[in-house]
């Protein structure tokens, strides 16, 4: 598939299985697989929701940057909320750390 600039874009249906394969391999090597399992469940849920439709024509770099910005905004909101719990903050930090390890595996 090509975008309007003639650049090759991966088929949307191919992205999630490849990502899940990498994540499952990392889970097998992990000393704390529960964190990766939580992110696997998130990816599977987003895929069922229709994430593959979202991949059709987006600039992947810019889309990823926008999502990182959203993550930072949500983290700040979580920290500012009066009813936030230390447990929620810790869980988000664990998820973000695990996601970073997966990013390094994918892009590194």
C-alpha cells in the first residue's frame, strides 16, 4: 500500500500481529511479565476497537508524537487529581517503562 507521496505503508492488518509477536517474545524473557501482559491486553483491545482502520493514511511518526503528547498530558492530569492514588501513578510508570523497552526492541 502507498500513501499519497508514493511511500510504502505497511498493511494495517500486519502491524498488530507483528507487534504482539515482539511483545510475547519480550514477555518470555522478562522477570516481570505481568507488565507486558497488561500492555498486550491493551493492544489486543485497541485492535478489536478498530485500530487497524486508524493506520490507513496517517503519518506514523507524527501520529506517534501526538500520542506521546497525550500520554504526558494524561500523566500530568493524574498527578494533579485530588483522588489520584500512588498505586495508579506507579502502575502508569510501570506501563510507560515497559512500553519504552518494547519501543527500543522495535526501533532500536
